[in-house]
C-alpha cells in the first residue's frame, strides 16, 4: 500500500474509533460528573478533528505538481498538522480552566463502575490504533500520521491516569479526579506545542538534519573528481527535500565530462528516499601545474 493510501486508512480508522470513544466517554462522564472523564471526552472530540485533518491534509498533499505548484503540494501536510496543534491548544486551555476550578469549588462526583470499563476499552483500542498508525508513520516518514500516532499513545497514558482517578473515586477521594483532569489537558497542551514547532520548522524552510546531510556528503566524497563544494542548500518539500549544491571540478575537463559527473551525482543523491530533487551547479577550478624549467 502506498504512502497516501496508508495515511487515508489510518485516518479513517482514527475517525471511527474516536467517534465511538467520544460517545461512551461523554455519556459516562456527564452522568458521573467526572471532570477527568469529561476532559478525556473532549480530548476524543479533538482526536476526531485530528483524524479528519489527517484525512484532508493527506488528500491535498498527495496531489501531483502542476503549473501553479511546481514542487507539488507536500507542504499541505504540515499546514494541516499546524492546524491540528492549534485546535489542541485551544481545547486544552478551555478544559484546563474548568479542571482547575473543580479543585477549588465543590462539585458533584458520582463513582460508577462504567468509568473503569470505559477507561479499559479506551486504553486497548487506542493502543491498537497507535501500533497501526506508528508503523505507517515510520514506513512513509509522514509527520501528519506521526502526529496522529502520538495522539493515540498520549490517550493511552492519559486514560491510564483517568483509570487511577476512578479507583480513588471508588474510595471517596474525589479531588484526584480534578488533578488528573488538569494533568490530561496539560499533556495535550505540551504535545500540541511540539507538533506546532515541527510544522513551523518545515514551513519556514528549515534545512535537513545533520544525519541526512552526512549521507549526502558521503555520496559526494565517492567522486574524487570533485575538488570541493559550497552553497549546500536544502529546502523541505513536504516530507522530502530539494537539494542544491555547487561542485568544483578540474577546469581542464570538457563541458561534457563535468556535466556527466553532475548528472551522475544528481541521480545518486536523488535515490535517497528523503530527497525530492537534486540540482548540481558545476564550476571549474584551476589546477596548479609546475612550470617547465628551461
């Protein structure tokens, strides 16, 4: 299955799974007045939005290059990831205020065994979704799907806290519910900030990391005809990079010979999965030669 079909599948699974969890969490949370479960339900509502954004962003970014978008639509993936992070930030701030208020004001909390059941169902379902989604994210190096996977595993951890709060509630220790509700939204907020930064870096054309750059430089080093390089530039194109490099070769070479080196180098660098396009500019360099003595 290719990159975009895989991403579409995990986004659909996420939408269906989160709608189911939203319904059962909202019902149990409202009936029991559990602040942590209500926070968890709102988190699931945000997860539905995340999965929808993944679906739409994947569809847009999968479009081929055209006259108006010469390098394709890959950055749509990061625009939609940024929108997801902003939505998560707004929801977390709103719920955090409510959770903190519950710590200072009395509110009606009714323990229910269904709180435990919903937590266990959520943890199992979300872990399954995480495993499916993270495998797709790693296979295709897709930040949008990676964001979705992070969201699933975060839910496992947060719902585990919710489970602990429910156990305390059984013994009449109700303030833990408000504390867990606050921790849940703080976690969502921090995750959202990290996603925002990752997307922002790409949209601001942050260059490739040092590991990938080293791979490219090792390919160049295999060509002894290349005397030196400069103007090594990389620009993100979706999940890949456009690379432009100036190489210097012996000025006594023919134009054909120097361009053959450049063409070979372009093909070798572009063979890397992370590279979308390679542009090599060739400059001559004057080789020092000893003058003949008379």
